[in-house]
C-alpha cells in the first residue's frame, strides 16, 4: 500500500518535471524564432504565431497543474485513510464470516463427539470445547475491534464505553469516560479516528504503562472535537519522530489526526504517566452548528 503511494508521488513529480521541460523548450523555440524574425531571416510569421500559441497553452496547463497539486497531499492522505479502513473491514468480515463459521462448526462437532465418547475421555473433550469457545470469543472480539459496527448505530460515546467495558473488564484499571455534551452529528471519519486513537492508547497502556487509572474525555468545542486520554502509568519518553523510532502506535495516532487537519500532542515522562491531546477541526459546513454545543440536561 505504501509502495503504491510512493509510486504515485514519484509519477506526479516526474510529470511536473516533464511539463517544466516542455515549457522551457517552447520558450527557447519562441525566443529563437523571434530573434530570427527580427534579424530579417526568412521565417514565416505563421510559425512565430504558432510558437506563441503553444507557449501560452503550455503555460496555462502548468498554472492549472500547480493549482491542482496543492490538493494532492490531502487527497492522498484521505485515500490512505480510506484504504486502511476498507482493509480493516475486509479482515473483520473474513474473521466473522469465514473463520467464525469454521470455529462454530468445530465446536458443534466436538459437542457431538463428547456425547459419544467413553466417560474416561469426557474431560479431554471438555477441554477441547472450552478452548474452541474461548477462541471463537476472541475472534469475535478482534472482528469487533477491526470493524466497530456500533459506531453507526450507537454513536461515538456509547461505542467507546462498550469498548472500555469489554477491554478493561478483567483488569484492575479504574477508568472514566467523560462526555459533557451530546456527540450527535459527529462526522463518520472523525468518529472513527477518535475511536481508533482511543483503542491504540488503551492497548499501549495495558501493554506497557501498568497504570491504575485511566481518563478519556471527549468535548465538543467551537473549533473542533477534543479528545484527551490520561493515565497514571510508568510513562515514557516520546520520540520526536515516532515512526522512525519504532513507536508505530504513536505514529499512527498522529497520522490519523493530521489526516483530518487536526493537532496531536503527547506529554509523558518516565514515572509520571501519559497525556494525549487530539483536536479534530470541524468541517466548514459543520462549524456553525458545532459552535453552539448542547449540554446534557
């Protein structure tokens, strides 16, 4: 996927150089023709006019292409985000439909086999059935993480609450989700980004931070949707360039925020916990509606 993105950028750069070279050749041809015409060399006026028309046409094309290139990075970022989400949805469907059905069939077969085995083998078959049940539950959980279908039906707040309940139910982490305003009308791409960033932050906390308390706060501000994630874990030293330093989770969160034109910051020190701040700006057409938040009664 990234190789295709690099190839697309390389082709765009090569086309830009080709247009510049064509423009330079046309300019040189026009100047040479004009010099020959002024020196009273035998040169038809039609050729001079033709060169002038070609130069004007290529110049207009160059001006329009420069104007369009300004939008290419954002368009490529949006396309990359869309490809990532489509791939997650495809994997989720395969896990739920294909692997989930195979595991369900294996579970039914093991239950059928257990009823027909001698009593001394029932314990072994019970262990097999329990293992299949746990595996099927894990597959369903991973499928739900890859494709949070409840975002569309339940909304961002309810989806995050359900995810935190499921992820932290067997841990000793005390968590809190604060949403002081209604989060209705949140654009889908913004809700997906906030959900994914929270997912990654919670996963990193469970793997590395050894935190006891977690706070997730969503707030509708006039300038955009604010997401704050705090924990009291071990903390770490954030790298200036997370992608190159191997902090892929941090790099992914930063990319998701920047792809929506937002701002992302993380403050952490060893032994002092971690705080993540992400702000997703409203689209121009939703800015007026978002500037007047509704407080829950």
